[in-house]
């Protein structure tokens, strides 16, 4: 069996091993694949593993031997699922491998935007404490999390993990999801979006990108938020109207934002968030701890092994 990995560098820049693939066939590993190279690289392949490379109807027309596709990650929007259904091609993804890592980064945004540790460190290094009888507090952000209200937009595995972290800091946790908008469970009180936004000091996005959520965080959304609230997004960049968020940061309507995802990645130089006030941006890295990437490859092998042996695939999409 010929196995092609189209864009392996992201999950494995060299600190992990693809050798497990040799148990199932002949692997060919590409660090990156341009759109124009996808078809030529997959000619004669039986299995294709893709992180970002698009797999379209045109691809399947040109590569009829492909019978198995697994994402190298959770998202599968780059795969033409309808064509896979029509042609009996098995599609799997790798879910929940990075929940702890992404939740950790989401909460790091919350901590960083309520406690400016770097500013305190600079004050000491600049001599603002040395030799003084008392520390003269400069205008540095330092807010106590206990008693603050956290609002989760989406409350799947990552959202629930963030809720657990927030509870440890004695925050009050609220959430809204597409299926639940009332009641309480596991220390989380469920509300409608319109009920949640005005009362929460921090709003953290954990919902999938869909037609309903695309551009959801816009002027109207932000206008309903509490003045001086903090926004965190570790879900998908296109959930935010980036111009509206930048304007809210610059006006002070939002006290800060922590973003691991942007609508276009890498960002264009004119992205308004790059110069916005109190905006922390990380390079879509929440998923990429060593532990998470190792877990990803383990689940990926489970998918491939199940396909080869003909047993039920627990992570099957199609």
C-alpha cells in the first residue's frame, strides 16, 4: 500500500517519527505540498494523509486508486466529502488530541490580559523597586480572577477544560452552545448568547466555524459585551470580524484580546489586529505541544490500522 503524507512538517518538524507508517505500506513523506503538486504526488496512492492540502473532486478524478484519507488534525473542511461518499472513500479525522494544550493557551490569554507580568518585571529591572522602602505601583494591569465571570461560546472538550481551569481560580463560569442555553451542569451555568455577553468579564470562543458562526463576533456582538471585557479566540479566525474587534480594542470597549487564530494565516501586513491595542496574537500554535502532536500521530496510526484490518473506524467522518 502506498501512503502519501502531503504536509507533514507542521505536526512533525523532526522531533517525532513517521516510521510507524512502514508497518502498513510504503510511506512517502512531504513536508509541504503546493496545490499544483497534490495530484502528481498522489498518483497511485492508496492512502493520503493531509493537514491543509486540498483534496477535491478533480483530485479524485485524477487519483482513482485513493481509498483512504485521514486528516492530520481535527478539521476536514479541505476534503470534498460529497465526492468521498459517492465513491466509497473512507475519511477519518483526529479529534481531541490537543484539547488540553489549546485550553492551556486559552487560559494563558486570560492570565496574561489580567496580570501584566512582563510590566512588573520591567519595573524591577528599571530600578523602580530597588532601594525603595515600598513598591510604588505603576499603572500595571493586575486583576483578581476570583469572582470574575467567564463566558464560553461553545462548550465541547476544550471549553469544558477551560471551565475546569477557571473554577480552580474561583471564577463563575457561563456557557452558550447551539444545543444548550439553560440549566446548570458541572459548575457551568448555560445561558443564551444575549444573556451571557452583558455579564461576562471574559468571553472565550470555542465553537466550530459554520455559516452561523462566520463573522459572528461583529459590531453587534461586541456592543452587547460588558465594557472592558476580554476576548479570547482559540477556535477559528473567521468567527471574528477582525476590523470590528480591532476598533473595539482601540476604543477601549474591549480591554484586551488573546488570539491564536486569524481569518487569513499567515496574516497580511494590513491586518488591523496586528496594530491594535492590548492584542496578543500567537501563530496558531495552541495545538502544537510535543505531547499533543505525539498523541495526534498515535490516533492517526489507530485510524490507519483499523482501515487496513477492516475493523470499525471510531474516527470515521465518511
